[in-house]
C-alpha cells in the first residue's frame, strides 16, 4: 500500500469504483452502478436484464487548480 495517498469521496454511494488512475492533468475513475436492476427506458418497468452498456465520460469538480482540457 502506498503511504503518500489520501482517499477522496466521490459523494456517489450508488457507484462502485472499478479502477482509478492519476494522470498528469486529471484523475480517471471507472465506476459501475451497485444496483442489480434498473428502469427500462422503453416500457418504464423495473428489470434485471441488461440490453446495452456504453462507456461514458464525465467531468466533475476540480480537485486541483490545474486547468481542464476537456
């Protein structure tokens, strides 16, 4: 375990962190939802079946004073 790190909460308890990486100008974090079911966008009913999952990129609040290139 590294001894020069701190833990920062994302404030998103519904997400589970899969991996994280510190890059020169940003942090990248891959997450998945913790829930086993979701609301179907087609019919509006709750389902446990997954039809599609796509990677999405999001930009959140800054943790440092460095400018964002996104």
